[in-house]
């Protein structure tokens, strides 16, 4: 500051301890200290959440800094700027004068500016005979220079926190993907355990996370999610060891087929693309032949597994509206509902009968439920069902992956779903 005494605000504005502290801090600037004003302003923008100021207040401060003639804020050089509110409004992109006054007060309260009011409250400078400014009344930028290290430290902390949050979100995304894939694999392999509960627990953790979650909140959810992933991995490792000890040729063949890299969830076209978009035939171990189930696997048709009714209803909740009495409580109810939906979608009886013959009645009804769930994405349900039937006959159709994709799309829960069997 240019004087070593305390200055009080003009008019009805009262003096506060914060103003007194800001003025005292401005007196402690080290001799010769200087800093690039725009570099400091960028640090202020980063540290804004910690300083409790708005982006509009920063726009006003930007305008004030533009009236400071030098590029560096330096000790020993006049740090008072004295533009009128009209001039500030022009450099603040036409901001209203009343708004400017409010944000100037916010900057003063935050300890970033010090008022140096004239006797009549006007902002001006008194110059000497040589034209140099001898005394100026307006806003002193000295607190910015005095707090430069503090502001830069806050900005660095904000950047570090943002990077930490980004890394935590990346880990959370990978963990969510891992759990989904592991549950999917467990359902395909008919592993023992309540895998649907794991999927639903994962979904509840994600939905309970606020949209603008902090790093602490994300880390807490990530810890639980990693424990859930560890549990899923341990269960599947135990299943793998068990099958190594008591494996049969049929089980070995099934394991190889399920590991086909060409049948990933993302490449499964069912209910994700419209009719006519089909992948190339799989180059797996079928070689065009029918898949052989293991001894411990319940199958229908050409080896398609019949999945639990509870899973089907969670993935395809709309089918329940067409069941006897407006609900589905058994496989018989689901097949009755599928006949109603088949007629509603315009699927011919012959196409549905062929699907039942190839896939089995339970799986054919499940496929109809899936088509109903994503009916808006399919141009010709009848032609699509025939296409899936042909693919099922060649062993190129993975119903489990479709159900898991729909389960995730529906939020992992269907309130009216009933677990059968």
C-alpha cells in the first residue's frame, strides 16, 4: 500500500476485522517482490472453490487487473487502480453496475482487494508536476501480491484433488466393468451362488453415488466395489479349481466354447442393432456343428441353457404385463405371455414354433420377452426371430449375454420380478 495507516470505507459501509487484517497483510509484502498478474489470475481461477468467490467476481477482478498498467504486480510500485464503475462495466462485457458493486464487495470480503476510499468516495488519482501518480484512491491490489504463495498453493491443491478424483473414477469404472463381466461369466457357467445379488449390490453402490461426488465419497464406494470384485473372483477361482479336479471332456469343451473371444458382450448384436445387421460366423470350436452341453448343465433345444426365471423377469419386466392375471409366476405363465406378445408384435405362428423347436419353449419365450423389451430398436420382430433361430441352430447365439445387457440397461432391478424354482 502507499501509506502506512489504516483506511476506512466511505459512507455507510462499516469497517470489519477482515478489512483490518487485509490491510495489515498488505503491509507485509517482502521488498522487491513481484509476480506476473495474469499467472496469478489463472491460479485464482483454479483456487476459486477454496476462496469462496464466484466466477462473476473473478470477471470483475479480471477487469480491475486490466487497468493496472504493468504486467507484473510489484512491491514499491503503486498497486491502486481507480476505474469508474462505467469503465469496469465496459471491460466486464457490459455487466450491470449494481452487479459490479456486489462483486467488488465480495472480493473485498474475501481479502483479495482493499478499499482505499477518497474523502468523497470517488475513485481518482492525484498527479505531480511530472505527471506521475502521487496519490490514488480506488482498490489496492496489494493483498493479491501478499497472498500470491497462498493462492498458488491452493490452486495446486485443487488441481491435485481433481486429478485424484479422475483417477478414482477411472478405477471405479474398471471395477464396475470387471464385476459385470465376472457375473456374466458366472451365469454362463452356471456357477453356484447368488450372482444376481452381487449384480444388484453393485448397482445400488453406483446409484447411491451423488452426481458431483467428492474424492472421499468415490473412494468409499470404490473400496466396497473392490471387495465385491474380490469376492466374485474368489468364487470363480474356486469353481475353476473344482472343475480342474473333476473335469470331463464335455465340460472342457464347454469351457473352451464359452471363452470364444468373438462372442464378447459388446459384439453381441441381439437387441442392440436392427434387423439385417449380423456378425460374421464365429470361428470357435463348433465348426458349424451343434454345441455339446456338460453333464451338469440343463439345456433346451440345441444346447441353449434355460436361465432362472427370476433373471429373465428382472431383465425383461415388460413381459409381466401380458401374463395370466397381469403377472408371471412360472415358466408356464411366461410361455403364455410370449404367445400374446408374439401375436401383438406380428410374429407368425410358424416362426415362433420353429424357435420353440430349435431353442426350446422356455428360451423361445425368453427371446420374445427380450424382443418386447427392445421393440423400438427392431424393424421386423418376425424376421428377427427367424434370424436368431437360425443362429441358435448354428451355435452362434449367446442368450446369457443378452439378458445381462438388458439387466444393466434396466438398472439391475425389476420391482415385480418373482424368483421361481
